C-alpha cells in the first residue's frame, strides 16, 4: 500500500468540510457546519494548520467593505485572534533567540487551537469568512514553518501584517494594536 502523507489526508478532509464555511449556511445548517469542521479539525493537533495549507501559497485578496466599514465579529473570532496575537508575540521572542523550542512548539499549538476553534465556530458572512481565511493563511504558513524548525523574520512578518490588517477589516471594539 502506498503511503500518503497524513498532513495531505487531513488537509483534504478539512478543506472539504470547510467548503461549507464559505457559503452562507442556513440557520439549521450551522450545527452541521460546526460538527463537520470540528470533526475534521480534531483529527490531529496539526489539523487546523493543515486545513488551510492549500491556501498558504495563495495571495488571497483580502475582502474589505467600502468606505472604511468593517466586518462584524463574534466571540470565537475575537478570542481566536487574541490567541493568535499572543502566539505571534511568543514566536517573535523565539525568532530573537529568547525562547527555546518547547516554547516555540507551545506557540504553534496555540495557533493550531485558535484556528481550530475559529473554524469549528464559524458564524461569519461568506465575504467576512473569505477575509478571515486570507488572514489565517499567514498564521498557518508561519506555524508550519515553526513546526518544521524553519521559522525566521520572513515567516514572522506576514503574521504580524495579518494582525495589523485584522482591525482594519473586522469590527472588534476591544482590539488594540498593543498586545495585552
């Protein structure tokens, strides 16, 4: 039997389940969407990163609203973005040589968990979801690089850019530029 990389199998499974995330689910389909995303994402701790791995190389056009308006947020999005910000700050310290590999791996696990939670609890409009996916790909690429032991400034910068773009795209009243 030919060996298929586990990450590829997981990426395909999660990507298929996430297809529903990009379409506006009917109110009664919300539970089905969350269940499918949760099932696929919980297959592995690395599944959230693998879920969007196919998007990581894309130059996603970030969907913005006209006239400076921003997309609405929900609690899972706000909590997930705060966790991504904390993990990115940890990886910033790692990149500077201040932290060890265990702390790096903990930050990667935090990224995986944050993305998994946001995917499982997606309640955004399709356009907002697309904008979020454009941001998440940057965290996934950074987490994958860190997991592979190849994390540096080139991988950190897009994550920091995504954090800067988030409040421009999403209406999160409690978000501040400075990490809490």
